[in-house]
C-alpha cells in the first residue's frame, strides 16, 4: 500500500520541508520531498501539522511497567538497594498479579500514546521472547548485553567480554547499566569494562551517574554511547549523569524513560525534566534540537539501527504526525502532550491517531477502539480497553495508571 502524506512540515536530517510530502510503500519510506512521485496510493493532506521520525526510547524495562514509583529510603547508594525496596513493596506485590504479557502490552501502549515507536527494553532476549506478543510499538532487537558491571549484577548474558566481542562481530550494540550509584565497584564500572575489552563504539552505557572525567575521556575516545535517564536518576539518587561534560566531549547521548516505578511517567515528562535540570544545573538552555536528536538519530546510531531514527527514503516507515507550531518544530517536539499526537505509524502500519483520522483508519481497514486519552478523542489499534479491564480484574480494584490515562469514549 502506498500512502502520501502531503502539505505537512517534515523534519528531515538536512532540512525542514514546509508543505512537503512523505510517501511510504508498505513498511518503508519511499519518498520525502516537495512533490508527490507516482500516481498510485492514498493521499492524506495534513496542513499545519508536523512530521517527525518515530521516537526511540533508549531505556526501559517493560516488565516493570507499573505505578506508583517506589523509593522509601531514597537517595540510594546503588540500584540493588532500590531493588530490595521495590521487591518488598506492596506495589510490587500488586504488580505480581498481572500476567507478564499484559505488562509488556501495558508498557508498549504507554509508549504508543506518546509517539514513541521503538523502545530499548533492557532484559535478556529469552525472557522477553516468552512474554512479548503483538506489542503496540517496536521493541529494538538484536542487542548484546549485561545487566550491569559489578559483582552483584544480575546474571544476564554470557559475560561482558564475550557479549561485547559478539556485538563487534555482529555489528550490534552491547548494552549495560553502568556507574549507577556510588559504591566502589559501581564507581569503577568503566575501568572494569575496559579491563574486559568492552569500551568501544558498540558500547551503550545506561545511566553513568558516577562517571569520572577519566571515564568520559575514554568513552569519547572510543566513541561509546550513553543513555541518559534524568528522571529515574534524580528520583533514586538525587543526582544524574554529568550531562554537560558528556555533550561537550562529543559523546553520543540518547534519552530513556526507564520504567515508571523509578523513572518518568512518559517521554513528555522526561524531555521537560531534562531541559529543566540542565537549566538549573548549568544556567544554560539545553537546545530542543539536541533533545530531539537524542531520541531519534543518536538512538539509531547507538543501537546500530540505521533503518530507524530519521525521515529518509529507504528507512523504516516509523513516524509521528504532531500538532504544534510549524515554525518552531523542535520546540513543539519537546513540549508536546497527549492531545498533540495526531498519528503514529510503525513499520508502515497506522497504530494510533486522533479522531480526525477516523476515515483513514476505515479506508485502510485498521480495526480500532475509540478512547479518550487525557480527555482527547483518539483511536487505538488493538484492544487497549480489554487490557485495562484485565489489569483491574487482576488487582481487584479500579487501578489508575498515570501513564495510561485512557477511558472509553463511547
Ligand atoms: Zn534500567
């Protein structure tokens, strides 16, 4: 199926095209430009709307998709102290009543309604494969991993050295939590990685709160990648990665929400807190375009997914159509909210949209449910209402989840 989205403002790597055309053929972007090429297909006019690449969330744990946040003994010394509080909390016990595949669905719907089209779910593949059926967004696949870099890390993957070697050989990322806290081993995480030959352009380090200047120099020299999760870090540790030093050193930085039991409600909050933190800490503005890049091109590069993260011919047809000021696209991106998400397309498939796009859903024969998302009338592909019902049945009361402000519309 060919679709041509015309008259929109299209944000491409080279330039912003006013009244442009984005065409897709099946799951691929077939054309980006000023005029429609070819006569076949459906034309959808989107005047006054912005088109961005689908957002890539650099860090989450979909099995941990639940609320409220847990952290009675904050600030913590490392993730393990938090994890102990989590595991002994009534909220964790309540979450245990929910089927794991429903937690995956919950996590991916949480992202879908915010325009996140891909998520890096940090978990061993074999665990994910058990529970991840028909997710609402793309789960980035094909990574090598460790849980973290200390002796008390969970036994995920086949060891740092081997996983990293495989990543280099197979042109994949090697992803691990790193320097998330203040005990000696956690502080020495980058040194330990280096001893294991695991600091390279394939290396993706989540958090990095305790990075030293020497760590940052090494990461910059080796072209390694960092996933910044300011909301989660500030909540658990009252501190976050030395983000200005990382950016000034030219390190490729992505942005991640982490799970909502420690992190942000959604990517909207993550972007705003990132900006606020930067301003309060450094007295300087963190450019909206920098935040946009963290969630698109930088993530594509760090995760070795050349097919994602920008609106260019030949890339995956993952994009979002957003309401905002077409003259201030990046500002609109960073400040968008639920009501502004007008259409979400993943792998060429329309998955979510504003009620104004109902005709398109019908023309493409896409089954949808009518819902109100934070009060706005939206259409969702899949059974999001059934999911909410199952969750409320499982926990035995009408659970409200702030990251899924969804109710039936009719
Ligand atoms: Zn994590």
